[in-house]
C-alpha cells in the first residue's frame, strides 16, 4: 500500500483491507509512523509515541470494526496503563497511569491500534493547542494557523493523514472547534453516552464527554457504536439508541424542521465567511427537502458565561488536588501555566453557596433551551465565529502575563477575585465560540460538519445540534450532507503526496 492509498481511505475501509487479508495491520502501522515522522516537525501533533505497544498490538490485532487501524489518543482524559497522561501540563508529563480508562479498553476491543498521545492545551482550557509543556500544534491546512483546541493535536494528526481517526474530548466545544478548524467531522455525543470510568464520574459536572474526530461520518458512527454505553458505577444511564449508528449514517433522514441562525448566543460578532457558511447550509438543507426556519434560542449570556467559567475554575482546582495526590506533594506554581494557576486560586475564593448558584444558572439555561427543541428537530449555527485563528493570537500581553505571575506569587484567591479575573475572562472567553459551550451544559448531541471554506481556502465547520439522546437524527443528516456535498477529496496540503 502506498502512502497516498493509506491517506485516501477512512478507518473502516482500512479495516476491511486488513480483514480481507489484502494488507497487514503492521503495514498500516509503518505507514502511520512514517507519515508522523514526515509531518511532526511542522504540526507537532503527537506528544508521546507508544511504538512498542503499538507494534505488539499490530502483530496480533484484536478483531473488531476497526481491526488493525492506527489510532491516536488525546493526552487529557483517556489513560493508558504504563504511559503518562500529562493533561498538557509540566506537572504531570512523567506520571504514568496504572490502568487503562474504560474508553481505552473499548478502543482496544474495537480493533484500534493505539499509536500515541496527542497534544492538548493545559487541562483542556483553551480553544487553541499551545501548551508550554509541549509547544504549539499547527494546522495542516496552514501552519501559521491553529488547529483549534482542546483536541487540536488529534485534529491536526487526522487532517494531516497520520491516522484516519483520533480520540478527543469536548467540554465547551473541544471536538467541534478543531473539527471546524481542520476540515473534519466532529460529533459531541449526548451527556452520558460514552463511559467515564473507572476513575471518573461526571466530567465537568456532565458538560464534558469523549468521542473521536474523523474524516468520514461513518467512522464516527462506527466508533460510537463500539464505545457507547455505561460502565460499572456510572453516575447515570441514558436510553440506548434504537439501532446501530453506522446504519443511521447510511439512512436518509425524514423531513426535518430545522432552525438556523448566525446570531452569536454568547459572543458579540461573527465573521461574514462563517455567517455565509450557515446561509449556504440552510439553502442546501432546503434543497434536500427539509423545512428550514431562521430562529435563535434565547439565553441570558452574561450570567451563563460567568457561571460556566466558575464551574471551570472549580473543576481546575479539583484537578490540581487530584494531580497533587498523584505526585504525592504540593504543586509549585512554576509547574503550572500562570493562567491555570490563577484560575485554580480563584476557585478557592468562591463559597459553596456561590458554586451551587452557578450550577443552577447553568441548569436553568437547559430548561430554557428544552422548549426550543420541542419546536425544532435540529438547530444550525456556525461552529466558530471566525476562521481558524493564527498561532499565538490568544497569548497574553506582557502586562497580562506580569499581572498573572504577581497574583500567582501572592497565592491568594481573594486577590485574584478582587482583580476581576473571572469577569474579564467571562466577557471575552466565548468570542470565538459563542455557540458550542451552551450545548455542553444542556447535554445535547452536536456536530461540526466540514461544509464550507473561507475566502482564504481555510476550513469552516457548520454546527448542528439535535435533541437530547438523538444522535441518530444527526448521523442521518450528516450522512445525507456528506453524500450531497462530499468533502473526502479535499485534503490539507500536508496530507497530499
């Protein structure tokens, strides 16, 4: 098999070749390793190879839908026994996991060959992937641009053709954002659809969930078929799908009532290329026979933004507590990036009452959104408010860095709160992502579909949100869109030979 043949096939197609004896899993692994070596110096997508483990797995691949297919894991939530999960942080970069997470167990059972871990911003906090611990990951479409975050390393590796699919997690858009930036398909499943054990319950109080980034709709559907369902001790269970998601991806949807909007729900503006992408998608949906109506759900943006960031600060504080338990000592502020340290300090300055009130604000947003989806089957928005940002565009200014270091050195959450950090961040945090975080909070399935391209030729995702528990409708719609406007032939420059 040539490199071009490898890159041109999705995961299921490669697995079919292995199953039929036309290619060996070891050959696929060598192709993936060679392509990683060719692209790594440009995109910096992979932070840790697990080459020895991968060679052993490829020599005797586990039977499954993805038998023998090379796969990369985001270095954030999924743990692999004997290998560190750094969370993008210097603090944990050498701390080895003692066991596989349940998602990793299910990945292995599906036949995937686990090749390595991909780059992520520290603790997955940013919509770009530029951690101090590992350096910036760059977009295969334009290395001056970011692949997004927090699953940016996974997205860059898939878009560059290193692997046909890779693991991701989404707590505020972290699968959908990099899918949009890199011209990929990215599904965030319904809250509770994929397992979080054996070490976690709710991730970010249910806002965060793991799944994959793919080039094809059917790979995403087949992967969700392979991993969905509760594991022992799960905090809750949701109704299983009526049938295989893979079958949904090949099934035409019924006529849907679809709302669309390019009005920012949380931010303040949207780039014209992104607004045009949604108008074009609405026209395509009408051509496909759906009822399409312009409508926007109403959310009180300022309280929602502040409450969401208070949740994130609290979770980060707890993450640092867990990290200190793993390393057996207190963390030093120089082992953690200054913004993360300040946000963790901030978590100490709010009362349990304030935290509970913030959770109630978020829950009420879900109650406001629920009736909207009684009227509409699907909501369509831009995935992002702008094309892929430039690498470094979200760095702090020298004055901001100095302020964060001073506040961190003081070690006082009260001072961080008095400095107004939460309110400043809340006012700006969702300018790039004014739609995605809302549906982490409501728990609904949502997907970014690579339907559009900017005036500069950069990928632009279109965002589709479904009813709670109804990934099936989204997969059916995504399959219809993929057949109507195929994107498989559009490859990033680094994926071409």
